[in-house]
């Protein structure tokens, strides 16, 4: 019996987008059932460490924990940085997905897991081990750009070139896809986290105010922009933190223009990665991309003015996918369910 035959008869199979910022779990024939931050809170009592919270509950604790509690993001730049904590997190999310099925999922699931296109063998093995140890009976890998393209419903099985740019929390994946394969791919370790860090650094440098990553993420979503807006009235947002020189809580108003300047470097790196991919794309596929344009996926693609910046830099049309936050998970789920995509899955 082939692995695809087993897929066909199983009812407990999962597809997981194990992201640096968020983990999304797709259950066969059910769709997305889990979408939570990739954060784990660990509590140490009398020398014994246990998991106190995972996902949404753990993210609420970021920057607010007592000495015996620490919050960990077990993935960095799209790969596993802390194997043991990652296992606990994945196990929690798999259990949650199983519970959402009303007890139907009794067998250990087969899992399709998304990995960065440039992940090394060691990094891929770490992801496989984390998922296997969390209870999966079989693990299959799919490259993130391929999953994103399938989720965005690009013609990945046809002899037509497509380009997808997936901007996640830890990495930006650029993939040129044709006939179920990555003709060209590049990955840069720039994403939503680097944008948050850039905002935090700029606020401290320009205003002597230290803010947390949750505040940086909030103001990025509210007013973040890939380019400085035209002169004139500029929107502002109030941010709160600790004044570094005086050591007391303080607040200030930050403008969209300031945020655009802070984000200029990470945005520039994303644009450069896209240009590098285009420069290395075969001519015939480049001709297809002129017609089809570039498709943006991932949470980072929601940054205001990003599409116009890419249009100016490449001269190509740029389209935001219908559900950019879930494109990778939806694509992995379609690859799990549809025999037409059997060629994009790789044994771990």
C-alpha cells in the first residue's frame, strides 16, 4: 500500500503550518481547526519544569511573567530552535485538533508539515523529530512556497510558471513554481519578527523609550507601512513603555512616517530577495510571470503599501492572496487530501 493509499483511508490526518509566529493546523475534510501563536509558557516549581500554557494563553504572558515562569518561542526563522519545547507545543496543538473532532481521531495521525525551502537536512530532521515525538505515526514534508502557491490556487501542476512570495514571522520565502516543482527558490530570514525588532530599535533610538514585542507588533499592524506616506496629515498611534533614561513608565505618539522609516531596512531586504529570484528565473518562466504577476501570502504581506513598493521595484503586477494568513496551511491541507498534488510531498 502506497503512502497516498494510506492517506485516502485515514481520517485523522493533519497538515501543520509550523510558523515562527503562529501555528495553524488543518484536519482532513474539516479545514483549519487551530490557529494560535507559537508560544509556550514554562513554569518551574521546586526544580521541576512543566508547561503552564500554550498558544493564545501563553502569548498573553509575554513580558509579564514572574521569575519562575518564562515564555518561549521554540521556533526561530522558521526552524526548530528548542526541540523539547517544540514537541510539547505540537503535542498540545495535535491534541486540540483531535478534541475538535468529537473523539473521532483515535489513531495517531499522519502529518504533512511545512518547512522553509532552504532548510538544511539537520533543520528538516529536527522538524520531523519534533512532529514524530509529538505523536505522528508518519511525517511528510512540503516546501512552504509550494504550500503557499497551492493555497493561493496557483496552477502548480501545469507547465506554467508562477511566483509566490510568502512573508511569515521568521522568514520570507520566494518561490518560482512550475509542474509541481520549485524551479527557483530563495529564502531570507526577514519577516514579521524582524519588522517588530526594527520598530522597537527605532523607538528606543529616537525617543529613548523601551517597548515590548507585543506593543511593537500591535503598532505595526495598526500603522505599519512599507513606504513613507505623502506629505501632509499623518496618522499617529499612542505607544507605552519605559523611559530608558528616567526609568519610569511613559507614552508617546508615533506617526506612520516614523514607522515606515523604521521598516525601510526589512522591507528593502524583502524587495531584494524578490529581485534576486527574478534575475535567476529561466526566460520562459519569466514570460509566464509577466502574465501572472507575483502573488503575496503570509501575515507580513498585509503590511500597508507593500504591494505598490514591489510593483515599483519589479514592474510586475502584484496580487494579495485571498486568505494570506492561512494560505500555507490550506495548501498543505489540499496536498494532503488531493491525489493531484502527490508529487509535492516528500518523505521526512
